[in-house]
């Protein structure tokens, strides 16, 4: 159970970091670094796809 929570948090942190990098690149250099944007989106989808509910 803790492994699922750990994976969910790690993927969510990676998605946030990728989003921050994309934001910095866009504001400073006026372009989007697409690999970071795509990987961030994939990490976000994976973090939401991991179920963490307890089975009753």
C-alpha cells in the first residue's frame, strides 16, 4: 500500500518539476520545450491512474 502512495507522489513531483521547467523556458525564452511538456503530461496521467483506495 505504501508503494502505491510513494509511486503516486514521485510521479506527481516529477510532473510538477517538468511543468516548472516548461514554465521557466516559456517565460524566459518564449518557447515551449516539448519533451518536458510531454513527459510532464505523461507523469501526471500515470500519477492519476495509480489507484490507492483500500479494498473493503
